[in-house]
C-alpha cells in the first residue's frame, strides 16, 4: 500500500455477507503480509471491525501469521492511543442486511473514531453495496448515509485509481503453507476490486 496516499479505499463487489466477510479477510491477509515488519507491532497497526464475528475471523488469521499481538476490535471496544496504520473492514455487503442494521453500521461516530486513531494511513475495505445503501427516511439518509457517501465521492473524485482487477489477481499465488485459503479463494476469485488512494484530503468549500 503506497505510503504517498494516507487514505486508501479498497472496494469490492461481493454482496452476500452479513457479520462475517471472507473476501475482506483475504484482503486484510494480503495487506498485512505486505506491510514492512516495523508496521506490524502492537503500537503501529490496528484493525477495526463492526462485528465480533468478523473480529474472531481476523484474530484467527493474525495468529496464523504470527501477529496475535495486533489489536483487532470494534470501534466501541477499541482501546489505546493512535496507530500508524488503521485498517477498517466494513464487513457487511448484503443489501437487505445493510438496510436492516442501517443505524448501527452508519453511526457517524464509527467513522470519526476510526479515522481519529490513524497517524499515517487509513485503509478502508468495503463492498460497493455499503456505498449504494439508501433509505426513504430523509433524516436518516442525511445523518447516517450521506457522510459515508461523501467520503466515497471525495476519494474517487480527488484521489487516484491505483489498481483494479479480480481478487485472484490481487492475491496472486498462494504459498503452499496456506492451501486452506485456496477453497475460499476459489469461491470468490472472480470478485472485482478497485483500489483508490488520496494524498491530500480536499478542503470543504
């Protein structure tokens, strides 16, 4: 992940996940494995998720990578000071589920707290469906959904597309020691991805 871009959006089109997202687990695995070793210490890296089930999945992954010391938690439970790198897994991608838990997922505090914890880089991983979410309740739309859509629009408008392709291309060849991921990758290998980076946050008009 290019350090020139302090905010990076990793977008995918998987759309059937609720409290656990295997696609985002694979993406996080690849990102963490590519980070310089000095950025994987407890005080350098933090991963924020909305659900305890996704937290358990990511914790299991980190144990396999020998990084069980890395903090993974929900926004509500995230403790400690700032981290150099914050990774956010938005997790939910099923449109019906997103609509059902709208107020929880789009709580503005969730985004603000997560962003306030990063010192050098924020990596936001999410499904296109999170940014397509809508509601007939105008007040809820303006208070909950619009801030996320604004973030999405700013990254795409003022940022740069750094990469696009499938999940299989993003991962490349798996190590023989990680064959258990092959079954998951085979299931999702055709998922489309785009990566956007923004090197200077645009000022509000």
